[in-house]
């Protein structure tokens, strides 16, 4: 599995904009940017890329939610002190 994760991160570094959170689209994009003869390896790499993209998206949502909640709490504190 370490080989799959290493290959996934290398492909992602070079072609970040081509990949999304959709597994099927990632398989097609992977075919376009690389020449992987093994279907199983291609699918594993596409799955890892999908997982990485999903985790990135989740962390962005968590950060946005934390930012919004901190702004809301600051606003309520300011309103109470007026």
C-alpha cells in the first residue's frame, strides 16, 4: 500500500487541478496523465486520490465552520457589551 500512496501523491503534486472527489472522473484523469497497464493499480491510485481530495474538502469545511462560529461568538460578545 505504501507504493500506491507514494504514486498517488506524486501524481497529485504534478496534476492537482485534474482530480476531483469523484472516483470515476479520477480514473479517467489518471488514464490521461499516466500510462498504467495494471487495472487494479490504476483503480487503487484513483481511490487514494479520491480519498485525499475528500479529506481536503472536509478539512476546508471544518475550517470554514470554525471561522464562522468564531465570528458569530465575537459578534455576540460585542453585542452584549454594548
